[in-house]
């Protein structure tokens, strides 16, 4: 077993594994305007109900739970513009039926650059449109360690493009903004169809 540390980010946005370092989780979440307005609601509720001691103690706690749930939901929904299949086996099966390549996003919850992909790249209209030519799959590298090892994933995020036999056709290591990611998708499609890159 080994612990993981997020090292200094490079220009391409890469988080590497470090076997013997202490884990230092990245600061991943920023308050949205929606969450901010809810927090103001907690303050107002506390003020307005200050004369009721029981309400003063209970109401802020209940609303805080709602805030956490709402903000967490917003974070989970980032990147939902792409349709992600549920498992590796399903991706392989569907890709074989449709004769299309598979795009695997190897990520981890603590990886800041992975979240940047979700927030910036996977919600881009052109990326979402081109992604229809792939079967898209997200794999948590900390959970699916066998798959991460099989495909020699050494840094996050790693976006792997494979065929329905599981053979790699293209690889992207690190963050890419939408325009650059579209170029990588084109390279993957050409490689899948056996075309020479230019």
C-alpha cells in the first residue's frame, strides 16, 4: 500500500503519485452564488429567531445540513454534460456493439486538475458533441487499482482511449482546456480508424 500526495502542478495540469509522501488533499471546492445565498439565509434565520432559544439552536443546524447537501450536489453534477457508462465491462460491451472507441477518464477525488476537467472541459458544447463518437467512462484510480495498474496510470488525470478489445489507441496525461482536448479527441478517432496523424 502507498499513500498519495498531490505534487506541484505542471503547465499541463498533472498530479502524480508519490509512494512515500503524506497525503495532502487539495482545496477543491469554491462556494457558488447559490451556496452563498443559502449561507446568508442561515444568518437571517438565526437573527430572526433569536428570541426562541430552541429554534436558535436547531434551525441553523438543519439549514446547514441542507446547504451541505445542496453544495455537494452541485459539485457532483459538474461534468454531467457527458454521458458516462457505469462500468468498464459495460463500456467494452457497448463499444463492441457500436464499433466506437472508449474514452476513460482516470481520476481521484483529491485531484484538483481532474475537477478542472469536469468544470471546464467536459461541459463544453463542442466536447460534449464530439464525445458522442465515444463511449465515455470515469474510473476512480484509488478504487479501481487493478485497471489503473493494467493501463500504467502514473499521473492524474489520465484520459485513455481504447478499442473494444481494451487496446490503447491514444493517451492524454494532464489537464487540457476544451480546444486542446478536442484536438486530442480527433487524434484518438484517427488512431482508432487506423489513419495517420498529421
